[in-house]
C-alpha cells in the first residue's frame, strides 16, 4: 500500500489494478488514503473549489432507466419541456444568485427535444446576461449521440461534455436500461470516442454509484479513462461521482447501495488514480458529506441545485431525484471559505483556449494551480461585491492577503494582486 500511495503522490496516476488494491483495504487505512488524496488535490489544483448549477431544460424521455423519475413509464410525473423564454428566465435566476457556470441537462427524446432544441437552448443561456452578469460556461450532460451531433455541440461553444456510463457491468446495464436508445450498451460505452472524433476536447466520465459493485465500477471507470487516453491521447477533464438517490415512481433494486465510508473511499481512489481530472460532486450528497469530501479530493461542486425543469425560483414536483443539500449558494460559499478552501466561479481557461491537452499539460506540470488560485480570487471578488451576504463577505474579506500569498512570489502573484484590486473596485470578468 505504501508503494502505491507513494506512486500516487508523485501525481502520475494509478493503474486500475492498483486502484482496486486500495479499494480492497480494510477501513482502518482510510485516514491514510484520504490524507494522500488531499495532498494530491492540493498539489495539482490548490485550494479552489469550482461551483456550478445544473439547468434541466426538459424531463421528457423515451428511456426506461429503472432508477430515474424521468423514465418513460412514470406516468405520474408532470412532463415539461421549457420554452426558450423559460430557459432564459431560469438562467436569469441562476445569474442573480451569482452563478457563472451551468450544466445543461435533459432527458432523451429525439422527437420532443432534438439536438437543434439543445443547441438553441445553449445559445439562449449564453446570451441572457448583461453588464458582466452572465453565464460564461455551459457544460452539457445529454444522451450519447453521433459524431456529427458532437461536432455541432462543439461549434455551439460548450465547455465540458459529460456522460455517465451508469454501470460498466453489461448484464446490470441491460437490466437497468431495458428499453429505449440508451439500452444499447456498446453505443453508450463508445460515446466519448465519437465525442472526441467530433472535436470535443473536454469530456467528463462518471458512474452511478449504487447500481453495481462500487469497487468494480470504479476500476472500470479508471480503465475507460486510461483507454481513451491511450487511444486518443487525452484523458477525462472531469469525473463525476453521482450516488444513487431515491426517486419517485422508480423501481431500482438497492442491492449495491454504498455507505458514506465506501463512497468517500471511491472519491479518494479516483483522485489518486486520475489526478489530472476534476472531481465533481452534486447535491445528491448531504452537507456534512460534501464538506468532508472537500478534504478527500473533490474539486468541483454544484450548489443550490434544482433537478426539475423550471425548478429555480419556484417549487416543482417534477424532479429527477431528491437532492439533500438545500443550502443556498451563499451558504455553500461561506462554508467552503470557513473550511479553508476558495470558492471559484472561474471560466478563464475555457475562454483562454486552455482546453483539452493544453489544459491537462498545465495541470500535469503543476502550473494550473496558481492560475486557478488567481482566477478563484478574481471571480470570488466579483461574487462578494455583487451577491454575498454580510457573513460570506466578512469571511472572504478576512482572507484576500492570505490567499494571494498562497501563490508563489513572482509574475502570477503580482498579476493576481493587481487584478484583484480591479475586481474589488467593481470591474467584472477579470481573469488570468
Ligand atoms: N438523460 C441523459 C442521460 O441519462 O445520460 C443525461 C442527463 S441525466 C438527467 C443525468 C444523470 O442523472 C444520469 O446519467 C444518471 O446517472 C443520474 N441519475 C438519474 N437518476 C438518478 C437517481 N435516482 N439518483 C442519482 N442520480 C441519478
Ligand atoms: Fe432519461 Fe437520462 Fe433519466 Fe435515463 S437517466 S430516464 S435517459 S433522463
């Protein structure tokens, strides 16, 4: 174990077999594992935690995923496809909370919500803001599609394309996805190959933890990441760790549910095995767990989320599943600061063409961390001036200097200091 951890702390990643060995360790090794993962995260990404919100544009779906409320057979769900005006209104609610990054999500219904609808929605979200208050990055989580469609998504200016394999275990996959286009295991599994072929540089993997043995699915996800890297020369930009949640009118067996300790171990092992990837946590997890996982290698989080189309600014029953972190964005921001991290709304890399392999190389050589710290401060300053509560403001204002000093002395720190002054004086959208 010591050899594997030493290798991991050199930030070179782990093989799927090494990761499996860590996952098989008895629980009393967990503290060592978590501490190792924290050091790797700190080394490559520093203290920043990127924040975003999901934006569900439709819950119409022709698939039958056993675990999801949007499944076609759920006749009790109120179906809703948002109009462009409604999407703009939802984006405005998020902008007025202080969000800058959204993850667009939708069910799969080729007739009701074809790719053109998704493309139009992306355009709407990008164009809704004004005077520096806008959504600056739209990531997308939509069903597996063709090379041609991925090309169009890329042309629409998406950030990361995410798709979760749900489970890599084929018999379980077939059981969970009995009908609809998603029932095609091979087509789903090869989606990222088509996405990369279509020009998508930043892609995100994930498994729905709790569908099958978490150790095997984690191992398979790592294998998938390594195979994509060897086939295409590029690994995943992010890895998501959705854990199965209760969802209305679903009928998913609970045989493989994992407990909090096991879940934390998965996060730590992914951080060690795929050190260059951002690890994304959603509001599927409770506040205590989310806070704890910051210390285990999570680098991105959703906040103040709704999983219902049209669910921001009003109550809605048409949720995909039940979230359990009901804190406001401001409460999440303050909590992150008080735990010693820096909340970030940064979209700098994506707009400065630091994508795909260019981004990965910056991470690998330890350069992204200081840029992230600088951009986290600049975007947090903007948030503090425009949206923060007195408590969050006070927490941030007490730490600017300490945060600046975390950037090594030199050109990056000087530039961050100069730009931070501009941001704190009211200039928006300043980044390095
Ligand atoms: N419809 C597309 C698909 O399935 O790939 C993309 C969007 S879907 C809204 C996003 C993800 O939500 C799915 O990939 C699945 O992992 C997750 N999900 C669905 N039901 C869930 C549940 N009950 N608990 C936790 N996550 C769930
Ligand atoms: Fe539809 Fe995606 Fe839900 Fe499956 S997980 S029912 S494809 S929205």
